[in-house]
């Protein structure tokens, strides 16, 4: 039996296999190894008149947090009419078949205080149907519930199918990059003159030429709490340009207690 805990400095469900990857990383590499991030899903976003049985051009990332729910960014679904989710995918051109299915969504809950003008509370939950079958090593939920204070200054990881340079081309294969989690004070100072407000419900990463970018939105920012076990700390939200040395990448801080309470109210025990 899985015993869940809500200890503040540990992921929930410490005895579950959330966040576990069986694939180690290529040193200095960018294309992720197959199954390196088994909680990551590709989300297709559809607008009016689109054929939802086909892959769409607009994409976001998302994270499996339970057999029924994907955690991603609310801004991904502004004006969208439908979304579909693909778990266990590496190359966007992989044919849709039993191994790489297109899963439907029953409903989406955007955070009730999501504000597109400030990108505050940029977070949404998608309920999938049918349930996502967990397969160790291949389809695994990510952990949540870390205390962020231990992580500031550390190396964290983001991955996605987004563009590989600002206004450039998106990637067919999943890519990963390591970046540094900086303090919110530093981030606020850096964004000060731009008119962008950095709230405590956000997180920032900075490493020149290393960042998330368009198309990576909604994907998880993760921290390797022990070898090959990851906890989700953020959701790719926004930035000015990408990989700029002046403007950090900004994420929704999912370690925030109010967010964890909101998620648990809908999902139950994430990671279980
Ligand atoms: N809003 C973008 C998207 O929809 C993500 C931008 C992230 N930018 C950054 N510099 N980290 O895909």
C-alpha cells in the first residue's frame, strides 16, 4: 500500500515511484534520451475550425501528476476550443498508434485567479479520459511538494519541443536544458525596468543562452532531489526573449502552498 505524506520538505507519496526515471542524462547534450522524462506530455492546442483528430501546430508541454490529471499553464488554453494530450512521445512526427496515443480531455480547470495581463497564477489542470496507464520507466507521474528554499541557487532542468532560438524553429525531438534557479529578489531587480512584476508565486531561472522558449510553455521545471528522482517546482510561463542574459525565464511556482492546496482539492494526492 502506498502511504502518502504531506511533509513540507519532501515530495508527497514518498513511497510511490513519482519522479523516477530509469534513464540517465547525456553530459553536455541537448536532445533528451528516450524516456528520460516519463511524466512529460505534449499538448496539442486547437483553435476554431481545427480538425482535432490530427496533431496541431500550437503546442505546449505538461506534466502527468496523477492517472487522471495533467498540470500545465493556463495561458496555453486562452481562446482554445480543444486540447489533446500525448504521453510517452519523443519525436513529434512519431505516428499516432497504440504506443503513442492521442488522449482526450474531459475538462480543463484554469486557476480561478489566472490573469493574462500579468501572467499571475498561470496554471491549469486537464482531466484526461481515459486514465493514463502508468508504466514504470515509460509513463510515470512527477512528484510535487518540495520546499523551494532548499533549491534556490541550484541547477534545475526544463525540457520541451519548443523553438530552439527566439522566433526560431520548434524542435521535432524532445530537448532538455539545465539552468540555474535564482532568487526572486534578483529576478525582480532584473525585470524592474521592463514593467514586468515578479511575484512570489513565480520562480526564475537564468543561464545565458539556456532557457525555455515558445512552445515549451506548460512544461515542468524539475529538480533532481536524488539521483534519477525528480520533483516538479515550476511551470514554464513567460520571459522577454529567450536565453537573454538580462531577462530570466519565469515559471509558476508550484511549490507555493496555496497552489498545492488548490491542486489537491481537485486531484487528491498528486504523485500517487
Ligand atoms: N509563453 C511561452 C510559450 O507559450 C513560453 C515562454 C518562456 N520564455 C522564456 N524565456 N523562458 O510557449
